[in-house]
C-alpha cells in the first residue's frame, strides 16, 4: 500500500452533509462531479447508476468523498450503532472540543454523550451522529 486515498460516505441529503462537514466542522469543497457510465455501473454493480460525487478536503488535504445517488435511488434506512460491523466512524482532532460541541448542539447534532476525558487521561472525546448516519469521533489532545 502507498497511502489511504479518501474515505467515502453515502448521503441522502447533500445540502445537510455540506452544512455539517463544511459549515460546522470546517472542511472545504475540493471537487464536485456528476458521474455515470458503463465503467461506474460495473464498479458499483448498479445498473444505469448516476451519482453526484463531492470531495471535501481538510487543511492537510485529507479527503472525504460523498456519494449522492441520483439514480437509482434507494429509500431503505439501516439501523447503525457504534458496535455495528464495518466502518463506523471518522475521527478528527480539534483544538477546543467544548466550543465545537456547543456549536454542533446548537445546530441539533445528536451526541452519545458530552465530551469526556479518556480512561488514560490523554484526550477529551465524544461521538456524534453525522447526516450520513455514521459517527464522527471528536478528540482534543490534552
């Protein structure tokens, strides 16, 4: 392996995802495309797929890639928990967790708990639910 290229998330509400990740968390839009065609159909194994892909970048050029499926659409919602199988969360490091926690709470973001000091005393951390029905771990190093 050379490096991790990006982390991909599927969203059902692109406007909500952009607000959460850009306006509240601080990512910037890096690229915005509409993708379709035979290659994408084969790779995603979805016939006649059309998807809007949006790449967001942090200050160190780490990329989150969002998939908003235009066609075909799936309305099924899944239950998702911190102990679900597969990828469950993205973790970010912040300078002031309490300020971000307050900002997110004011915007009705749901948290598992207020920020807590870790068992080893090295960080303050919390988890919140993202618009994509995944989790964001927010960490401040002490």
